[in-house]
């Protein structure tokens, strides 16, 4: 994800050109745009609809149909908690609850107000031997507990402070 | 060769080009229940109500199965019956149970099919949630809690109208039908035609009623309330009272309106006669000068909004004439207060229309004077039926009444406005009368239910090329042909609803009644004394006494504007962190996009980077600055440049930066 001046929208134009502004390429177009923006902003979807000659309603329909697409901005750090069978029996629910309390989130609100964290649950990460598993950004943390989860968030926050 | 047949419930039914088993069953006199099948839109197969048993193939949906010779079909087995019942029960478990207060009650297909199938219990847990009404549109009310996801509105809006204002969103148990970004239907590109209302089997989409407002006005003793009735209403209202489609009930409607308390009962056709004269003159003038041809008609408010959104470059071709509803009302508000001895504020004009978009039209700011609309309230045919029933009037026993004068007098030319092709025919009659006095021709070439009807018509030495279009997707097709040079016309009549106003979104819902309603209008034309609008004596009198060129322009003509499709905020394309000295705003609306806005953006970004301006610039986009004809439009620090090119933009940017 680039923050340089105008880079994101340049990329949108490039993506549309590369896919020849064809309506049948809508899904890959949206996928690549989401990679740029981390989500699908409404105004960009309207631009895509204009460019490929369809109605914004049908772009919105596709964007809301697939769970891969998200219409709200994601936080800087994405925390994924595995809630597959193995993790679930090893109390992943408790970890989710802890994270929700710590980050002031709930079932509807997945991203913290400061846009720092997004909490996601996933069905299985295929690392059942490490259950319960939490993936913070791209780092895997196994055999998680309530305490270790709080510690993890604390260290990410401290890292942010050190950077700033 | 022996006729090909299929066996349906042990009857041998000949296959004669039916597209699907459902049509074949209908021919055999079997009415299969369905929510999502409409002959004029694509087959969707979503509701699963029309399932039949096909020997050798099991249970299949009749609507999406092609008839083949030798098929053995059963429509009424125990298994199918219990399946249909269960589907209805599942739908009901997920549907608001507010039938008592639902506007669709009595006309609701879910209600009638549940009754038809004898559903007397719902075995499933209730799962529906009431959702807030969408009241954002002037024309249509959406009640998402009642939607059964049949998709009829989605298909009619995209296939017949090529608008696509409604679509499916989300999925599974959360699936819903609605406008983009969960906005209100009044905040998006919906043109208000009401064809979605017409096909919605339940109460999820209904006209926005103004019944209560009209009653209040009638009961307000300080007001004089006059009413105008559109042509298409008189051949459809009777259907609510057991009459055949197309049977003329104007006389009874007039008596009913008087009994309900309207002070004057007038005819929109009187306005339509003025439309014919004004549009006819405009047409002949443009023919002479060769400018702004073809002339597009402007009677249909849904078409006008459609053109404003999608075809800004054709707005100059639209007739500047107001629609009959608005011509009638501006004349009324101009002339009646003095005659009735009241102020303009004390006069209330009510319209009875077959159309939901007329409600939107009445609210347009072009049709207001000092904040008071020319038409105060618009009720649809179905609202009028409700009001008559509410008044306790036994419609079929009413004596026949006649209109009040002078605004109740009309010619046959204006009555046929309600059917596609009618406006063209009326204008042609006037043109023929003007070019060849006493020719009294009829011009039947543009009658019928086809979506695109063309005719070459010779009057004297002139040959006119005409096309009457109904359905906005057809209008888009014809405009594309005109643009590409594939076709050329002198006059293009556009009606948003297939078949014209007789099929409006506020009319009673009844399949196969369109040709009958249209016939009713043409019969009515025959019965009237005059057939050319210019023969209307009251109209002649008003022209002579009140309407000079200036006045008729003020009262009978209007202007159009470019209109954005969606209320949406701007899009930040690029933003600097430093102190900003340059703000660029580019229009990314449809029209500017087509005229190369994206290339312009890319060129300018290259310029900004090569000039090292990244730190000082904000580049944003809006979705239509409503200057479409002059696109692409770019604004540099608030100064707008039309038909902008790279060179123009850069010279303006350099100027702006020197100033800073």
C-alpha cells in the first residue's frame, strides 16, 4: 500500500486500463483496488461503475456478495483469531472476547476508532497443533492465552509509540 | 406433419412456439402460482412456485423449462402441493405480518397465493425484522422488510429501463434488494417511473401516497380545490370496480370527484391540447431551421430525468414544452384565482395521474412560483380508487358527469396522449392541419404496443421521419443509433413505460390489459367532436386573450439541467501533506468520463510530478458538476475550465501559481 502523492488513484486508472474497462472483469478489478486501498471506498466504486459502463448498484451488489471484499477501512494492524474446531475447543472464544474488550470492539464493529486494529475471525488456519492461534499482521502466535493476548496488543502499541 | 404436443395433467396441449412450460400451462387453462415470472423480462427461476413434475426428469420450474414434444407434465401432485405450501410458509415466516395496514393488501400476490393454496398455518419460527421505510423519493416508498427477493424490480429496472437503480446486495440470510451503498431511492439515479412498483408482488415498493394531503385540502374551507384527470386514468380506474380493462369511466370519475368535494373537475387533456400546439410549432420551426433535430418529446417526467442524467448532450433536442400536467397547472394558477375571487395561495391544484414520476415532476423547482408548486398534490389511479372507496361511493351506480369549463374541454388528439405513439400522432395532426388546411388526417402508423415504432409520413411536400419509443432501454438504443448515424429522425417520442402511460406505475396491475386500455383511448378520440388540438375553441380563446409570445413562454415552457446520478461526496485522488497552494477538482461524471477525463487526470498528474508540485497540491474529483455538455470540466483553485485540455489546464495552473 503506497502513500505517495496520488499513487492510489493512479493505480486505479492503471487497473481499469489493464482490464480494458470490461464489465466481465469487475471482480479482479475490485480485488486489485482493494489491495491498494485496503477496502472499497464508495466513490471509487462509483468511478469503476462509470468506467465499465454499469450501474453503481450492480458494483455494490458484487462488492457486498463476496466476503473477501470490505466496504469499511481496515486498521493498520489486522489481528486474525482462529475459531476453527481445534481452536474453538481450546477456548478461542475467550481470546476474541479479550480482544474485543481491549480494543473496544464488538460483533458489528470490527475496526478500532483510531484505525489501528481490525479484528477478524477465521475458520481454520491449518495450525491446529498450536491451538488456539492468533495471527497478528503476518506473525503467527500459538497456544494463546488471555494474558498473552493482552501482552501482544501491548507490544504492538509500544512499537507504534517507538516509531512515532 | 402432426402438431407437436405435450401432455399436461393428462390433456394433450399443442406446442405453438411457447417459450416455456409455464406459458404452455396457461394456454391449457392452468394458472401456476409464480412471483418472479413476467413475460416481458428475463426468466429468473427464483421463487420456485411454478414447480411441475416432468416425467423422467423429476420436479422442474415451469418458467425455465422449454416445452418439448412428448413431455408428460403434472402440475398438481401431492408432492408439488406440499412443496408450494412450504415455500409460502417459509416466505411468510420471513415477512412482515402487517397486512391490515399494508398498502398492497388486497392486491398482494403473496396474500392471494397463500389463500389460493390454503395456507392456514406457519410452522416456522418468525425471522423477519421490520426495517425503516425509505421515504427519500417523491415518487416511490420502499419497505425493505416486506421484500421477498423475487428480483422482479431489479430486472425491470435494468432490462426495460436500463437504469439499474435497484440491485441485489449482500448474501444468504442477509441478502436484500436496494439502491447502491444502502442509500435512499430518492438519492440515486432512480427516474421514478414506478415500473418496479408495478411488478412488485408485495408491498415492498409502492407509490408515495398523497391521499391524506388531498383530503386535508378538501376539508380546508379556506381553500378552493380543483382537480385534473389524465387521459390514461379514465380507461383503467374502472378495473378497481369490476369493469373490463379499457372501458371508459370518465363520466363516473367526474361525478365521484365532485361528490368527494372537489370544487372544479377538469381534464389534463386541456393541457395536452396546449402541449400539441406548442410542441407542434416548435417542431415546425426546427424543421425549417434544421436546428436541434430530432425533436424529443418531453411529456414523460421519467424520460426527462433519464435524459438529464445520461444524455446531457441531447438536452437541447428535448422539446422545451412543459408536460400537459404542468401546462394545465400553470394556466390554472394564472387564470383561476381571479375568476374564483381568491388568492393564488388559496387555490389548490390536484392531479390524478397513472404515473409515479408525475409526483417527482410536480416537485421540480422549475414548476414553482414563489415557493408554491403549480401542482400541489399528485395522486395515482390507485390512490383515487382508494379515495372513492373511502368515501363510500358506489362507483358503478354513479350518474355520468361532465367536466367543468373551460379547462375541461379537450379534443381527441389530446386523449390519445395516454398511449405510446399518441403524442406523435397528435402533433402530426396539428402539423398536417398547419401545412395543409383542412386535411384532417389521422396517422395511425405509430399505434400499437411495439417498443420502437418507426414511420415515414408525407404531408404535402414534406416527408417526416418519426419514431415512437416506449421503455427507456429502447430510448437508449434509439439514441445510440442516432449518435452513430445509423438512424435519423425528425421527431422522437419517448415514454418511459412500455406501451405508454396506460401502463404507468400508478395504474391497476393487470396483465394483458394494455392493448385494451389503449383501444379505450382511441375509441374515446372517435367519440369527441374535434380531433386536432388547434380546433379547441377554449384554447383559441385563451391564446387570443391571454397568451402573447412572452406569456406563453413563461407559462408553457421550461428548462432542463444536467443532473448527477448519485448524491455523493467528492473523491480525494491525491493529497499533499505540506502547505497547499493548488487545488484541482476534476469531474468524473459519465459524460466527462466519456470525453476523456481520466486521460486528463493522468496527464496532469504527470505534469504535477515533473514540476515538483506534489507537496503543494490537492487533486480531487466529483461525480458530476452538472456541466456535462462542456466536459471534461476541471476547476483550478475554484476557477472552472470547460472543455478542458492538458494545455488549457496547465496554463491556468501556471497563472494560479504566479498569483500565489
